[in-house]
């Protein structure tokens, strides 16, 4: 797991703290609730790696109908968020930009390629195993 961004404006995960539980992107089933979130509902959230976690309802994001929990942890989870933040908030891509994506065959790189493509950019992706370049 890569360390979180140090710039507070660009951070989407808090920095690691020694001797504290590791926080990460999680998917879980609600087992008790005092809010609009239903017991049994699958939700995504940032929390401690633990068997159970207590979270505020406004920190829980119900999974969309039909979204596989594994996909919620990858393509539509932190990998997707990292790609989205990197391209739209940090790089601020615009239509017709030429965007180079390193490790385009990886989980985050693949999503980044698709986001750039959907925003009308020319995408150049690289992969290292086997070494290659491709243009989308």
C-alpha cells in the first residue's frame, strides 16, 4: 500500500499512525444501525482493517445494485478514486489533451486510461511486463 498524499488538499486517506490500526478502503455488511442505512446492506467506507468497525452513517457509501464487493474495492474503490483524483483534480485534464499513463495494465492505470478516454483525451499507456507502449 502506497503512503497517502502529504498535501492535505489532495489527500483522500489520512496518514498512517504508528501503533494504530491500518486504515483502508473496505466493504462490509451493516450489522446494526440507528440511521437510514439498513441492516444487511453492503457499504463501502474508509476504516480500520478489523472484523467489525463502528462508523458514522455519513461515512458509509451503499454499494450500487449489482456492484460486486471485489469491484468496489478496486475499479470503483480506491483504485478508481486514485485515477480520478490524479487526472481530474491534480492534472486537470481537458478534452484533446495527450495523457501518458504509466503502468496502464495495472488496476489504477487501467481505470485512468478509461477516465482519460471518456474525457476525450488521446491516451498513451505503458506496460513493463512485457515492455510495450500502446495508444488508445
